[in-house]
C-alpha cells in the first residue's frame, strides 16, 4: 500500500472514531485506544468464555507454543495480551507484568503461571496484577495482531466488566465453550451483554480442552 493511501485510510478511520466520540457512542477511553490501534495498524482478537472452558488451551494451539497455563487448577485470573512480534524483538519470549501499584517486571514464560492464574502460590493475582503483556513470534501471523486472553465470564464482577470493555475494543471476539455445549447462563449473558458490545463473534467448541485433560 502506498504511504499516501495508508495515510488517507488512517485519517478516515480517526474521523469515524472522533464522530463516535462526539455523539457519545464510545467513551474517551475507547476513543484513545482506537486511535492508538489505528496508528499502530493493530488488529485485536478477544478470547472469551467461562472459567475452564479452554480459552488458554485454544490460544496455545493458535500460536503453536505451550505458553499459557491451562490446567483446571490454573484458570486465568487477569487480562493477558499476546503480541505477535518479529524474531529478535527485544522482548521476544518474555512476559511483562504490570502491577496495580504501577510497578512492572519482565519475566520468563516458565514462571508465568505465578502472575496470571487464580491459584498462584506467590502472588495475589486478583488484587496485585493489572494485566500482562506476552511477546512471542507466531508463525503465519502478522506482527500487528494481539490476542487477548480474558478471565472467565463467571468470575467476579470486576473482571466481567473489564472483559466487556475488551470485547467492545476488539476487532473480533471468539467465544469458547466446552463440548458439553453452551450453558443457559452463557446464553443469557450473550444475549444481554456480549452482543451489545461486539457484533463480530466466532463460536468455538473446544475439543482440545477435553483432549488435553
């Protein structure tokens, strides 16, 4: 794409976002996020579902690496952003932890479960961790794709609200459900909440979760 064409499309997208903000269709926070992603040419996919539905297992399968904790005792307890980066990126194969008190820490994947799961033995993830950024090269993925692993929708209201915010900001979302089918609570939540925030939903029955266990 020529630079002039790219700039023209970027300007048009920013204008649409500005109009949505002026008409109060979106909040200032969502507007700021949209402008940042337009400038970075970023495409974001949010993975949602109830606890133990197999979201992290599916993401590991998509990226082709066993990175995210995904046993029944290691359910995701905070927002985790998986960034597809080029080989040699300064943070490749690292996770950056963002604490609620403003501190950050760069860690190896081998200790990731202590910062993202509900049953961490060293950190109170619910109260101490704001979010986690993971940087990894993903074959056959563009380097501007971000996959968001969210806490279970049947968790606390705090994380439910944050998950809904991520769904609203995403370009598309994948709803993961177990082989037993979509529960009545999931159906109600989809009708009353999810579809109000995102129209581009894909639904995945996660047989990988059953095979893994």
